[in-house]
C-alpha cells in the first residue's frame, strides 16, 4: 500500500503541474483521401475493468479529458480516488489507461496516435485497388484537359476534286509553296527537274505527286495528302485523282473531307469535256455530297489562259451551267456554294486577291474563304472511330485515317474491328510527320500500332476504344436512291459498296418498299426499281463490315453503289439486320 500511495502522490503532483491554454485554436487534421484507411494496432494487454464513476462531493477531483480533433474514451483503474491524467487524441479515437495496482508500475503502452506515426499502416488489397482506380481516373481527367489545351487550332480536311487536267495538283502545290510548307529551294529543284523532263508547267504539282508514275504521266493515281497552316486553322489537303479509273481512291478521300474544292478549268474546251461529255466533274460532285460534305467551293481555274483572259463572260457561262446541276445534287446556291475565279499556276486568287487582273471580282481569295468558313462540329467526347484509309509497314504497323470521333493518346489501348484484335498506340504522326502526344476528332493522322501484325489490317477496318465497339454486320436495310442505271434493278443485283473507307461486294437481296416523292412507303414490295426512284432495300455483304445506322453515326452510315465504273446509287443505312457487338469487359 505504501508503494501504491507513492505512485498516487507522484501522479497527483505531475497532474497539478500541467497547464493548458484554453484559448488555443483547436487543431483540425487534414487527411490525404488517397491514403489507405488508418487501422489502429490492438494493445497487447487487455484494458483494465471500468470502475464506477466517483460521485460528486466525494472529495475526489473530477477527471479531465481534452480531445483535439477526435473522440476520447476514458477508462479508470480500480476504485482509487485519484485524478485521471489528461488524454490528448489527434485525429483518431484514443484510449488511456492508468497504471494497474501492482508492486511496480509497468511500462506505458504506446497510444494509437503514436503507433500510426512510428509504424506503417497495415496493407489492404481492396483499399489499394480502390485508391489506384481513383488515381487513374484523376490522371485520365488531367490528360483530357491536356488534350484540349494542346489542340488550340481547328483542323479542317479539304479535298480537291474535279476532272482530270483541271489543275488540282498544281493548285495544291502552289498553296504549299505560298504558305511556306515547301521552301523556295525545293520548288526550284522541282522546276529544274520538270524542265529536264519536258514538263515545264508541271513542277508545282510535283509537291503533291511524289511517285514517278504520277510525275511521268501527269495524272494523280492515289489520293495524295499534305498539310498547311494559316493564322486561324490547320488544314489537310486531300488531292483526289481525276481519272475515272481511280474513282475508288477518290471515294476514300471524300470520306475524310470536311470541305470540297471543285476545280474547274475555264479553258475553252476543257470545261465542256469534264462537264458535258461524260467527264468526272458531275460524278465527283455527287460523291462528295454523298460523303457528307456540306460546303462546296468552286474554283474557276486557269482564268489567266490566253483563251479566257479573265473574261467575265466566260466565268458567267461556267457558273450558269454548274449551278442548276449542283442544286439538283443537293447543294444550296445561297449557302453551300462559293465561286472563286483564280489561277492556280500564277497564284492569283489563291492566297492574295486577284486584284487589278480581274477588276470585276472583289471577293475573297481561296485561303481567305477557307478561313472564313464556319467551324465543323466535332465529336471529341464521343466513342473512338478511326476508319483506316491506308496501311503499310515501316519498323512496325502504321495506319492512317481521319479520327471521326473521340480522341487518342500515346500508349492507349484500342480494338481493331471487325477482327477484334487488341492493339496499342505506339506513336502518333501529325502534320509533316511530326510526332504528337495526342490527337482529337477531325485530325488526319498516321498511327504506329503495337501488338498487331500488318497482315491483319485492311483498308476499311475501324479502330475503336475498348468500351464502345462498333457494330459488325453482313446484312442491313437501307434507303437507296437510283441515280444512273441503264436497265431496271431487281433483287439479286450485284454491285460494289463504298462506305467510309471500306469497299465490299454486295447483293441487293430484297426490294422491300418503294418510296414516293412524299416519302410514303408502298405496302407491297416492288418487282423492280429504275433510275431516279427511291426504294428501301435489304443488302447483303460477302464479308463482315463495320457500319452504323445513319441516325446514330452518319459518317459510318452513308454509302454509294458503283458498277461498271459508274455511280449507280447512293443511300443511307436504316437498320442493321444481323449485328455482332463486342463486350470489352469479357
């Protein structure tokens, strides 16, 4: 009892010496929400039994407990009339115990607050997984913000279309020179080489026609691609071939375009050949409209030719013949068509206005017109869709195409449809093959893929994100408009389908309903359809293709049918009869 009384006196003395600043600001701890939850370590010894609280007036000082930022639980020892030591709890519940009534006072057990500082928190796989998931989501949100910050200039894809020898490649090459994308030294080299080959006036086109076959014949074979930039926007030039044998390449380019420049030769005889005598002017205008291009800039080229001499009468003659046809195609002359006289060879009306050479025209130049167009609506936050227009192997599998919807970044995982192969973005190449970290909807890019062989990739395949795969089908219903057909069309008719960048042989398996001028459907299926008629048909493909309904995704829901080198019909997909989707989670 003597030892116990000494301990009591010692505790009483120390307690009496304590002083507290009651005016001090309460401590409010801050916690890292990503840190694992704190789990206090259990005490080695069981807590002493709780004695009855002393009553007031029993001559015993009332125990004092101070809690800062948390709750405190008070336990006393055996019924001994002593003041309880002050207990300080920071951030977590704390339990304080007085020394037990033994012959010698045991060593004090560490409080939970002390344990949390000196020893690491126990590992919990569930908590760690949740924490990592939150961290990944926050990191993706930061990356998304970075995507918007990097792409400050709008990207517009412009396709140059028109009859062969209208001057499309020459105009495109001069734009690259005037905007500084091709330097003067390189252009002088092209001019010298063209002169040696006896093709003096072709040197500007060599900036776009890069292979020897195109340079030797003076005809674009594949849809060329180049980049230029103004103070307002970034542009991709898609130089479509004008010869009728290469219309499939032109269709693939039109599927990537936002704006079309229809190049018309004002030279006597050339306009008539391209427009009135079975040339490609008419078909190209129809194809770009079918591809969803809403704005058509008509460049009346070669106005400086000696047979024209910037004659307004010739300009009016060309526009008066084009306007009715383009209106019939679906373009509004007031809002969708813009006429510009120019010379692609001399550059008059291309970057700068024509000036005194053409006093009767005071409108903007071609580049001023492009910069003044309304912005194209982009689906940057939509599901990823990249129809592949080209693929090759160069130290890995490289594909190119326009991002119709969504966004991509380095090391992002994607799925190649309809093959359902998982791959990863290794590199992204933008303008002039410069490496980029990200790309968004509207960008025309080249992508180096990791984890997939180039033999598995074909033109017309679509890259999608894992969470939102596109539909795969062999059969669908569509609204078809017959534009040119020598004979009647019945069920069983075979043709070639062009949808986005895909080309596939198809069969019209059924004629379901004929549609009249008021868009009313017939009850009975028609026995046949003919030119200038509309019909709802069922189409079967020989292989699975990636398409969507027109109302869900217009870029993957409109198509053309071609046969014998001519565009027979255009249409849009109404219903996917046989579909197959991929659940990425499985």
